[in-house]
C-alpha cells in the first residue's frame, strides 16, 4: 500500500516531514520524490536535516529554468516514475511548480491527489503560484484546507473536494518554536526581518530598486536572509544596498523561527512567513497585491501594500490592534486529520 509524496522546494520540506512521520507510524509506505527544483544546499539538504525529513527515495534533479521548461521536465519525469510505481495516491503541498507537475502527472494517470493547503487565493493571476494553486485545487481528489476561508473559496468555484483540516504549518510551528536557534552570524539587537524572493518583486528591476530604497529610509537595521533568486537579481541590477541592510545566507527553519521571534516587525512576500509572524504577534508588511491569508489583516497585523510601496517605510512599525487569532488555522492537529484523509483515500483503515 504505497503513497507517493512529491516535493521540490524549501517550504514543501518543512510542511512534509510531520506527515511523513505520521504515515510511517500508521504503517503506510511513502515513496518520496524530490523534483530537484531547489538544489542549493541551504535551501535543500540543510532544511532536510534541520527538520529531520528522511532522504528522498529519488531526486529528479530538474533544477532551474523558465516555468514552461521546469514544469515540462518535471511532468515528463514524474509521469514516468508514477507510471512505474502506480501508487494508491499522491500527496502534494502548496503552490509551487513541483506541486503543479506532481498533481498534473498523477491525475493524468488516474492516481488520486491529496493536495495539502488547497483553496488559498489572492486573486492575482500574474502570480505563478496563483495559477498553480487554481489548477491543483480543481484537479485534486481532495484539498486539505488550512483555513475555513480556503474551503469557502473552493465552494465559490463550485468545488466540493475541500475539507478543513487546519494548517500543517501551525502543527510544525508549535512543535519547533521553543527549539528555535539563533543563526551563527552576529546580528543587531533590534531589527526588522526581511524575506523577499517572489518573481514579481525581484525580477522587476524598477520595483526591486524602489523596494530597496524604501528599506534604506528606515532608521532601524534590517536583517535579510537572502534567497538565491533575490541575490542574483540584486547583483544583476548592480544596486548598492542601503547601509542599514544586513544580508545573511538563507537560514534553516529553526533559525528562521528565531529571527521571527526576536524581530520588531517583518517585511515579506512569503506566504509561510506571514502566518508564522502572525502567530508570534509581529506586525507584517506584505509586498504583494494581496495576502491569501485575509484573517491576518484584521487589526492591522498584516498589510498587503501592492503597488503602494511608500507604505513600506511609513507603516512597518505600526501598532496593530487586538490579539492575533491562531485558531483560524486550526488546533495544531492538522497532521492527524490529513493522514486520516490519506488512509480514507487509499481505502486502508488501519490505524
Ligand atoms: C519557489 C516557489 C515559491 C516558493 C519558493 C520558496 C514556484 C513557482 N515558486 O520559488 O512558491 O515560495 O520556491 O523558496 O515554484 N535558485 C537557486 N538555487 C536554488 C533554487 C533556486 O539559485 O536552489 C534560483 C535560480 O536562479 C532559479 C530561481 O532561484 O531560477 C528561482 O527558483 P524557482 O525554483 O523557480 O523559484 P523560487 O523563486 O525559489
């Protein structure tokens, strides 16, 4: 009785390891396919060892390319491997090109897909992740929704394949927050944490320059663990970074939680970071047109600035109202509920 999990990028590794462990405890065999979308050690093996995710059974080594190249190559190889293994189900996470390829390859072979973190929307079809999400949600057998809002989004699109399990990232966060570790680098005591790597921010020279200039206007130091995509883009535009920005290499999950816990505020375009800092009660400024976690907007804990980039320097240090509500993301038992869905899907009721 085998299930296949498809993953390829940093956030998928931190989402997958608790499910992997729970499946093992239930006696369900899991075959782990790494597409090779992320290949840098710091986005890859360092994260595997930090969260104790076992080595993948196969690495397809697809690497970088245009969306069409990357997705197309993955689709061909995943189709071959899934066709040979014929698993009872495929598990895919979130909204990356690896998620899209795994979901599409499996569905074309008639293998049911359990899509974890389905139903999220930010209604901006310029974002590759939004396209991936919509396709995966529509063709998966089951979408395990992190929030009730995600379930509502699916219903609005006429989909009945959603179930509210709660957010797997909350389970992981609750388990790791007390084990967070400081990165090795010497850091300023008080700082704003920045993460930015999305195509729409870093591959648009004019926007990237404006964002950097906004960061330079702030009197407080900025700590930025930099994704290779952002590092390449900044090198290409030959921009000298404002002196208040401290660049450090990408960090592990435990180190990221430490940086989130100890910062005064956050600027990000990551979906996962928005939630983690909400649970920690830090004001977050999201440099996207919209957040797909609208719950985090209540009380001003999160603000999506879109094209209003001057809001970055003006609003980052605002004081939100009220308390964040982590319960919108479940009760920390998403892993169990998701693995129940896996058992039901493969028709195996052993517990
Ligand atoms: C991908 C996901 C995004 C997720 C992010 C987490 C898609 C469409 N996007 O974005 O949803 O939030 O991962 O990191 O799947 N690169 C390296 N080394 C690596 C990986 C990437 O140098 O190990 C560089 C390459 O130049 C590559 C670029 O980053 O072309 C973009 O990588 P890609 O995997 O396409 O997307 P991410 O920006 O990482």
